[in-house]
C-alpha cells in the first residue's frame, strides 16, 4: 500500500499544493524503499544507492514522504533513524512545504508521540527569522502542548528547540517566555518560573536565558563563553547572583513525573540552565563569585539528604568546580577544601584533587601546604574573636553585644549584617578545618616548627584545634603548645618547657608510637587541666594485630558478623571516605545482596570491607527494595588489586582503618537497641569490649572518681556497676545496656538525662560516654526516679 493510499481520506487534501513531480517521487519511494513489506524499516543501504546523484528537490520530497508516513496507520516504517538523518540536511523549504510538515505533527491523542516525529518540521524552521515563522505559530504552539502531555518530553531535542523558538515570539509576555524555556520538572524550575519568570524574560536577559538553555555539554566551548560575555548585562549578573544563591538552601522533594511520584532534585533542563548561569560567572570579576560557586558546588555535590556517596547534581557541581579551576589562584582553595571535607562522590573528589594539584604546581607548594596557607581568618584575632562597636563574633559563630546575647536596635545594622554573613561562613569552615587537621594525624605528616607556629598555632581558626593538641619533635619530647614571651613552646605533663628550633621537624602525637605508661600520663594530664581535645588524640583507640589476624595473614574478622543498621552505617562510612556500600533487594541476582566498601589510604593502599544481606533480610524488610540491616564481613588491604598481608600494612594505617570499622559497629549495631532481643543483641549488648569501648572504660575510670556518685560506683572488665538504694545496676561499657543484680534482669531505659550531663569530658564522638554517665547518675539515685516505665522494672 502506497503512502497516498494510506493517508486518511480527510487528510489527502493536504497534498493538493504539491506538484506532480513530488507526487511521482512519492510513488517511486513507495515502490523502492518500502518494497520489503509495510512493517519493515527503510533499508539504509538501499537509500544510499538510490540517492546517488540526488539534488535538493529529491531530498525534500523524501523528507516530506517520510514525515507523511508518520500519519499513516503503519507510519513507523519511516523509522526514527531515517527521520533524524533527513532532519540533519539543510534544505530550503517553501512556505507550503513547511505548512504541510507542521500539519503532520497535529495528531490524535491516541497516537504515540516521540521526539523523532518533530525532528524534520523543527529543522524546516530553526534557521528562519521570527517574522517568517509567524504564520506557523498556531501549529508550533499546538505541537508544544502535545509534547508537554508526554512524560519526560522536556528532555527531547525537538522540544528544547521548539521551546527556544517560541520564546522568541513571546517577548511581549516575559513570564510566558520564561515558562517556555523552563519546563516544570522539579521544585527549582517552579521557583524560577514563579519568582523570577518576569525578570528572566525581560528584553535585556531573555537572549542570555536562551543561551543558558544551550549549556548541554560537559564544558563550555570558548565561543559559548565569549557569547555569554557579550550578552551579559548588569541586570543579568544580579539575577545570576540571586538565583545561584538559592541553590544551597534548595532541597530535593517528591515530584510526579507523569508515571509515578519520585524524589527529584533537578531535572536535566533545569540543571542545564544552572550550568549556563555558572559558566557565565567566569567573566564576572566580582568578589562574590568564588564563594558562591563554592556554595553551589558543595550543595550539589553532596548526596540526597546531604550525605552519601552520590551527588545531587553532578553536572551542576562539575560546572561550578570547572569555573573555580579556570579562575584558579589561592582564593579558590578554601572553597575546594570544604567540598573535599564533606563530599563523598569519588568522581567529584578526584576532580577537586586535580584542581588542587594544579594550583599547587602553579604556586610551588604541595597540596597540603596549599590548603593550610589558604584557610580564611574571617577577620578574627588570635584569640578567635572579632570585636567592633561592642559586637563580638566568636569561633562558634555566636554574635554578642558587650557580652550579652540580646543585640539592641541601636547597633549599626550594616555591621551586624556583615557579622552575620561572616558567622555563617565560619560555621561552614569549622568542620572542614577539623577534618583536615585530624587527617594530618592519621597520615603522620611532619612540618618545620616555624610552619606549625605560623599556619596552625597563630591562625585564629586552625589554632582553635591545634592549640589543644599534643605535638612532638621527631625522636624527641612531646608537649602542649603554650605561648611564652610572644613565642610558641611545648610544655610536657611535668611542666618542662620544650623549645624546638624554627626548622625542627615536628608532628602530631599519636598513641600508637608510645608506651602504655606515656599514654596514661597524657590522659591523666588532660583530665587534670580540664582540656577537651577537638578529636580523640590522647584517648585515641589503637588497633594492633591480634593472634587471629596474624594467623589469617591477609584479612581481619575482628569486626565481622555484626548486624548493622544499613542506612546509618552507609552514611557514617561514607562520611569517613568509604565508597561502594550499596545493598538492596532490587536485583539479588545481580549481586545487590552483597557489596564491598573501599577507602583509599596513604601510601597507595586501599582498605576493603565486605557486607551482605542475611537470609531473613527480604522478609524483614516487607519484600520492598530498601535494606534495613546488613551483616559485616572481612576487612582486607590491597596494593592495586593485590592483597597485602596485614603484618606488612604500616601500623598507623592499619589502626586508623580498623578504627573506622569499630566506630561503624559501635554506632550502628542493632545490639545497641534498648528494646532489642535475640542472640546477637545479647552477645553484643553485654559481651567483650572492642577497643573503642576499652578507651571509654579508661576514661570513665578516671572521670567517675571526680563525681558526686564516686562512692556508689565500681568498675569491672565490662561494666560500670552502680549501687542504688533499691537495686545494684551493671551498665555495659560498650552498648550502655543495663543489667540489674542479683539475677541480671535487663533494665530498659530508652534515654536518660541528668543535671550532671554537663560534666567535663576529655572527648566525645558518638555520645555513648555521656549516655553511660547520665544513666549512672540516674540509677545512683533510683528512689527519685518517677518514670513508671523504669520504676515498674526496678521494683519487679
């Protein structure tokens, strides 16, 4: 059946305007290209042979024929490939032919719409000036409405082109012009349409908005950037700052995509617009650009919910990082270090490292030196405060007025606003700086003493951490920093002064390199002077090889066979640099029931940790896709892909990797559930102590004697025993679970708070130490307990 016979009778009148030659070509194409049967796609090889020597008239006739085939009941024989190839040819269409092409796009609702259906009609008008497209506007707008009725059509190539062309015809209605270029696909697109629609569609911004929509490649071509610079206006620059400034606070949310509701951050078209705005920041020479791009990179590079190994929008994050890289200079380093500290997406971290390495080469510094030399001071003095006109900004980000929290209205509002902006930036920088300083401890880095003084002890931000840490000279004494006569020295536990020379190599003290007596002495000293360290240093856990690990040689099962809350364990390990922890029930045959998490370590080593789902997992999770509990497996160390015997792993690297595992188990084990049950819960909740719990025991043995309940407490190998007036209680030093003597009945206390919770602690990471102490204070005065859920158990 030929094309002309296949068209519905009411539509054959469309062909009246075609000349006989074109109709003859239609019949020839029917008999040659469709000779294999009505349901076969066009033979590309046959078309190539047939088209030898063709001119433009033959190609236009073929394109019309292929487009008309989409209106027949078997129109699919034209094939998507043929439609795309014909659309790529630059043909000079007559007004009648363009009218005919666009009539073919107006189809009945029951017909299947695809991107390719519109390719040839779009190609016939995209090079035309707006005045020549005007007669076709009713068809174009109808086609746009038809496309919008198809889920995900916003990402079609034809839809993008059509939206752009129609925006040019809507200059009288700026908001409508913006809506044409910003399809609703996510919450941020709605924000752009509703809050910025009119401004984005105004005459001095709309050409740039259309240009942003073309930011579909990974990096901008020089011509793209040059054109953006030509179109950039002061109004547009202001809009870029405002809109990108909304990104850090924007969060993913539920969005119905036409088929079902899904959590959505940015759809492709919205991400491309933001990428275009970011690229346009490159020629903007304003001080706000670098900080804002850092904020956008951080917000979009983190995972859904603000953590995890994935990225909310990697294309937007990469765009921001790319502009930062091209701007270069040391002023971008602080922004990159924040991304490095929080983001866990491996590809993003690789990109950040490459940028930092490139800047380091330019400056002649190592990446570590570069980071420490570019930490902002935020205008703070050496004591970590900034005071002006009675206002004081502290390291915590708190702002006070003459020591009071309440700030009077008479205060200079401009100065107050500046303080608040600085406080916001400071709060974001503190975690990144703490992360960097702790990472230096784990890598055993050394510095000349003069650099420690200049970039650590004297720095108002870094110094807040560094001045509370123990430093040691290589092969020599260790001490806490103290400033004497305007110069920094170290003072040991006995008060002896250590004065390293300016070039003397020093490092952060780590207990793994010292005897048990030395470690005990430092722990006692910190408690005696009431010094709380920014992270565990003196009380840091040390993990030495066990006989079982020496026998196994290449793997450790020290933290194997634990039941962990999967989502919490994944988030914690991801924050500490582990990747690849992905489990679920969606594809058991494909291996989603097991995975191996990995972390890159100093010296080119990689730690791996196996996890899997147990046989009851699918039923436990209600036959859904999300896993709630996973089981830990073996830990190994690799050099490349080759296993490394545990005895050959440097002790510090081994210890720090096992410390991550202990932390994950100690925080996420189901054995911590106060309402738990079962063999694993019983063994973990009251069993032997891991290294982290042993450190907790050591700290408690020192702390409890300083409290009002010291006479009621004794310490055993696994428990803090508390004597109340009614019963005697055993609080497990690992889980904080409680047994009641004399029959070891379990006492369930979901939470416990006490006025003594403010007791000085030399460290605290997971809250367990404070929880044990609060329970001890509560139970030591058990006659004052009024909670019936607790008294019922005690008096049973």
